[in-house]
């Protein structure tokens, strides 16, 4: 069918739809069109913009076989007040199917205070585990072989110190730093824009980050040296497009800082990872994940002239949206988390944490934590969605929405760049203002 014939048929369809809407006024005001066709894919090049899984620009996923070859890592986030209590939880998670650890630290640890500091009063062990010393870190991982697990640590301003402790514990176990696998969040820019757990001004903070890039590229080559986080930007109130834009703008700033420090882009870019939120609008979230891969690939290839395929791949962890869960009627959160999990999986995440139904109330009970983990298992084993490498690729609506997400996020990125990059944009308050 020619484009002219398709347009005529679409006009007739819309005219008939308008008659039906006149009979049902409650349908008026929908934000989306009635039907999507190839005509909506303005300027879209299937070969260039879509391609195959595992190939540039990675719209359809970073691995050729995706979950048919390897499932995502189930990484359940946990930290219970003391190192001993957290250690029990980690052993429980590993024994019950967890394939990666994710450490939550309390706020004093995140801001560099000891537990007995007067500034820590009332916050010790509240939102995670308190780690004040190497001894605490040893107790945290007592009896856990760090050569066999992958560990993610949600730590930013003191990331270099906590990573050093982790390496020291591993070496005491007889595990060399070169064998360690895991991630530190280490994303300080989003702290100024959305979260607030920073210690130092931006310039010395950026130097610490590039020091970690350089050290790990030489001595801890399997470690992801940063998890550039959109999760907290979204929790602070951003749109999906802003989540992509401000996170990738942060990524651009980190790459530029590393290049200024004399590093080669292909020496560190392959160990950069991202951290996304998964909200309730399932199709928008799938489009967001796909769009983010394409934007990052083009930035790395066209702006930073990366040569290695790994340097252009946007690999990411996803956590379901805490801000979408309610303290009222908490059992309804089970459905929300399941839909958010499905969105993350259909979007191609590399690892995943599912929030518990009582997220808005307290630390998860044993029952709710097990159900949160089982939600991932149900999607792996019972939905068959993992059998299809990119189940949404080629959907007129999804490709349209992916393109729209790219256009909107790119406009935000250009606004940030017009101010001289993310560090300078943060100084003006622009990202915070846009989010709010």
C-alpha cells in the first residue's frame, strides 16, 4: 500500500472514530492518537535507528540474544541497621535465588559521618547499614565469598573509601582485586540536582570520580566504576524524558572529566553503567529504556569517537518505582510492581530490584521480600516474554514513542549543554528547577 493510499484510509478511519467519540464524550481529551501507522515514524530509518539486537545503536538491546542467552541479575537491595543483621539478609537472599548483592547504607555513612557523631543522631541504621570501619565491612561480608558474588554498593560521596574497604576485605579472603565484580554508584552530580547526599563541592568530587575510573581500569577491571543514576531524578519528580536527559548529561560530564584527566575513552567507557526507574506507564517506560540506549550510543560514537562496541553500550540496572507505591491499600502495590517489572524486562534491563509491597511503610517483611523476588521469577518462568529478544521492536506506536522520547530528552540535553555542561547547569539550579 502506498503512503497516499494509507493516508486516505487513515483519514477515513479518523472520521469514523470522530463520529463514535461524539456519542461518547468521556473519550475526548485522550493524549494519544487513535491509531499509529508508519506515517507517524517521521524521519525514522529502520536500519539506522532500529538495527539488530547487540548492534549499534543498540535500540533493541545490548546483547544479540538478550535473555535467551542470559537472564538479568536479580539484585535485591538491602541493608539492615547493623553489619551482622545485613549479613544475615545477604546470606538469606543468596540461599533463596539472589544472584547479586545490593548494599543500602544509612545516611551517616552516605555523608561520611561516624555513627557516634552528633550529626548522626536519629539516623544511624535507619535506611541502611552503618559502616564506620574496615571491621564493619568485614562483618558485613563475613562468610560470603566475594570472588563468587557480584556486589552493588549504593554509595556516592565516600565511594572511594567504601570501595577500598571492599577490596581490602576481598584480599583478606584471598580474592584479588582483579577478580572482583560489582558496581559503585559513585554518581555525585545527581546528588546536587535531586538527592542531596554530597560532601564536597563539584570540582573535587569530580576529581575523586575520575581517580576511581583510572585506578579500577588498571587494578579492578571487572568493576563498574559508576552507576549513572536516573532513578533518584525520577523519584524527585522528573518526567521520563528528563530522566534520560539529565542522566545522560551527567554521563557526558563524567566522560569529559575523564578525558581531561588524560584517560582514553575506550579504557573506561565500557565500565560505565546506568540506573533507571521503572514507573507505571508500561509502554512509555519500554520506550524510555530503548531511547536511552540509542541516545548514549550516538553520544559515545559521534561526540567522543569511541571505537569499542562496549564503550557505546548503555548497560543498566532497574529498580521499580518507590514513589509509585502507596501506604494505603498496600496489596495493590503487588500489581504495580509486577507491571513495572514487566516494563523493565521488555525494555532490556541487565539487572533488577523489585520493591516490596510494604515499601511505603517500612523495611520489607520476609513475606513481602519473598513475593518481590518471586515477581521476577514469575516473569522469567511463566510469561515467556524472555523468549523474544525485543518483543516491541517494530510496533508503530513504540517506535513513535521511542523517537518522541529521544527528541524531548535531546532538547533537555542541549539546554544543559548551552550552559556549559551539567556541572555548570547545576550551579544555575536549572535541572532542579526543571524537575520541580
